[in-house]
């Protein structure tokens, strides 16, 4: 008989968390990275540029108290927590991207598109193998920075957030493998199969939190005795394109739900865009908009598909350099002047 696990939410504590002490005059710095498939090249390259320009190529992770990441952003967040520099996380994409998202031509492309109608476009096992090569047997318990990584559990249809043991209440995820957490947050529907995990069915966190900024902010405010005005947030997107649904006001399935070539259905694009803008607005209201930096390149009329590895690797590093040139000094002033205290996980009981 197959094991059926309880809802993850069944174990949710119904009381407020006991806030851990935080020095009154000490800032709490958050790095948040959106989902976006192979377009994770941009945030990885942008952070790598900051390392090169302001940190002597040292890891940028030591300047943040918490890192949140969804999907491809989760892979970058986990990479930084694993001890990689941003440049080394960029190499995950430049060296492995075309293996994970192979480009097919001619009849192969036609066959792939035909199969995509009824099955995932890409091989999940390939992604899993690449992630295991990057992270090995490292656990969430081994992280060098606090993490919040959203996924989605498909059996019960619930949000699922992986967290490092940075609060005494956070015990269940500390023995999860980083490679598996990365796979779970990045299992984008239609592109990769959902992941079976001890009876749970894990799906891409972008279904509900493609921009995870509020997940990190709420966690910081709930877990630590920190003032909202002492929180600083660097939020990095993977591309913001102009999206209008005005012409579809009288549309049915064709206009709203069916994919348009390689692009996701417009209803999904609209949901992701709205969630991101709302999350940034809420975070800005809580911490002060002047304490939040949002970096998100405008994509123009021809956005890069989330699995177009060739274009992403060719084009996005230069876009990242341009953004680092324009916003880098402000980011350095707010986030990079001092390193943070080493993260100490809560002991087991």
C-alpha cells in the first residue's frame, strides 16, 4: 500500500513565533531572486558583476542575512548558501544550461513540440543529475546563510516553503538535500515533470510566489526582533515585459489559456506579473520603498523563453553588466559596505 503523507500544513503552529533577539541598531539585509528558468543567467550575472566591481570577487552571500529564491532563483540562492560565489552560480547556467535545455532543430524541434502537448518538454532526470553534480550530498543544515525557498505541493494543493533551521520552530527541512530542494522549486509545469517526494508531489514555487520577496520579509519579521525600517531588500527579477490583456477581454480558451508558441498561457503570465508587482508593493510599504532596490531588466518585444539557453547565455550577461553599471553603486552603498555576522543555525533538541 502506498504511503499517503499528512498535509504539511497539519503541523503548522497556531501561535506566534517567539522572536529571536536582534540588535536594535543592526540592519537585516535580504536578497530575493525571482524565478524564470534559464533567464536566471541575469541575476547570477548581475550579482557576479557586483562581486567583481565592489568585493574583489569575494562571495556576495556574506553581505546578506537571508536569501530567498524561487525556481531558478532558488537554485542561485542554494548555490550561494552552499558556498559558491555568484560567478560560480553563473557557471551553472553557462556550462550546464544547454544540457538542461537542449536546442533542437528541424524535425527534432517539430517532434519535441508535438510531444510537449502531452508530456513535459524537458527531461527532469537531466536537471536532477546536473543539480546533484553541483550540490552533491549537501543538506539544508549545511547552508552558510538563512534560506527561504518556495515550492508547491500538488497532492493537497498547498504552498510549501523550505527553510533553513534559523528559528527553533524550523526543524523539518534541515536534513533535506539542497539538490532535491532545488529540483522541487524548479519543477516548472509543462517544462519538467513534478517530483515525487515521500508521497508529496512537488511543483515549481513560481505557481504562487515567483517573486519571493514577501516570503523572506514576513519570515524575518516573524522570527527576529527586528524593526521593519531596519530591513534592507535587494530584489532581482529575470525580465519584465510589457503585458496587456485589453485585447482579450472577450476571449475564451484560445485567448487566455492555450499557449502561444513557446510562451506560457497569457493567464499564467498575467498571474505571475501581478503577484510580483503586488509583492514588491507590499514589501515597500512595510520597510519603506527607499530601503528596497528592485532590479529587473525590461525585455522588449521579443522576450527570451524560459528554456532558450542559447539566447539567454549570449545576451543576458551584457544586460547584467549594463544594470550593474547603472545601479551598482546604490546597491553597494545599501548592502555591501559591511559583511553580516556568520549565520548560526539553531541547535537540534
